C-alpha cells in the first residue's frame, strides 16, 4: 500500500514541478481546438434535447383515437 502511495506522490510531484517548454502552437491548431469544443457542446446539447423529448413523450397524455368521420354520401372517408 505504501508503494502505491509513493508512486502517486511521485507522479503528483512530477506534474507540479515547472519546466521550460519551447513549443509553438500555430493559429490553425488553436482554431481546431475551438472548433472541437464547439462541436462537443453542440453535440451534448443535441443529445440532451433528444433524451428530453423521449422522456417527455413517455409521460405525455395521448388523446383517444377518433372514429373516422362520415362523408355526406354516408360512406366513411379514407
């Protein structure tokens, strides 16, 4: 158990120490990240909307079926 805790503390210390990084993110990468975030949000909203409508339709009251109306000739309309 203590070996596991030591590994966790080591990993946290490794992530907590600042290091110099010489990297460049071009504008195309930034716009790709923004586009991905927008797609994630829109997809999540669409999924929630679909689930909400399905849930609402389970509890919605449906009117009883109406008999077909008769036409003036006395025959049922199709």
